[in-house]
C-alpha cells in the first residue's frame, strides 16, 4: 500500500518568507507526527496529532511554527518568517494509534533558508 | 545529557560478522522501544520494535531490552554491505512522541 507522502521534497526559501509543508499519512492511521532533523542528528519531535486534535506541540521551537490537521488526515506544517536556523529536513510520520505505536516515516522535506 | 544515548561510531565490521548496536535511555517511564535504519539522504525506516524485557528476533535482527538497566540493543547477524547505514534508537513513554538518539553509523566491509 501507499506509504506516507510529503511535499514538496525540496524547498528553498529566502529569509523572512513563509513556507507550508504537506504530509499525507498512511490511510487509516490515526496518529501523525512532525519531526525536524538536522544533519548528523536524530529526529527531534515537533508536534503530534491524534485525528484532528493536536495533543502535543511541546517541540515547536517558536511561535513561528504552526501545524494543523483539520480533517484528521492531511497535515500542514507552516513556518512563518523563516530564519536560517530553520534549515533542516522536516519529517512526517504516522502510526495506527489504538495501541499500535510503530511510526512510519515519509521521505521528508529538505528546507533550505537563504 | 541526552535522553537517549548511542555511540556515534563509526562501527565497522567485516561481512558475515555480528554487528552490535547499543542504546541507553534516561526516562524510566519509557514503554516502547524502536530501532530505525537510515541510509544517507533517506528517511528513517522502522526495522524493529520491542515492548517487554528480553529478546525479540526478526530474521537477521535481534532486539534486546533490559528496563532495569535502561538499555536496549540491536544485533545484526551475518552482516551484509547493504546493512551499512545509520541506526537510530527511539524511545517512547506512550503513544505520543518518540525521542531519538543521534544514531550509530555502521559500515560493513566486504
């Protein structure tokens, strides 16, 4: 079956621009996660949804970061007024939830802020 | 101190040998433990999950968990050059976020 998809795969933004990153989870997966991965490091948690409810946003680094999942399926991570330190790979993962905790990752979006 | 610690490596083993990857974690409330493989330029791929103390085997992979020692490991038997990758350990306290280590880079030499 289809895995997690993300778009765009690559994004170059000028400092100060807003960007929107999309994640399409595996069909039927209740939980959706966003992570940020810097080069040479493990993924860092940003935020988590169960259906349309955002249950944990403790990892969002600033109020410039905003995520939504309005219909409990596709999710968008928005970054306002991008800064150079936002350059990273943004990973989306989904899991079945309901006592099934394995997370499956999409290919990621590589964001470069110039 | 990071919540999840892994030796960064690189770990180099000859083809056919056993590769042993280790991970320690700090949160005693952790309940779910995962190993991911990440090839350069790719996203993490789940290879093993383990939830209770002991060993769990899947093909050439064996995950071992010791909650008392807050230690989880991954053994790869009959290592192949295609196993060369970064291996990420991830730990979760519930069905929510996972906390990842920075990974161990494994190189399997033909």
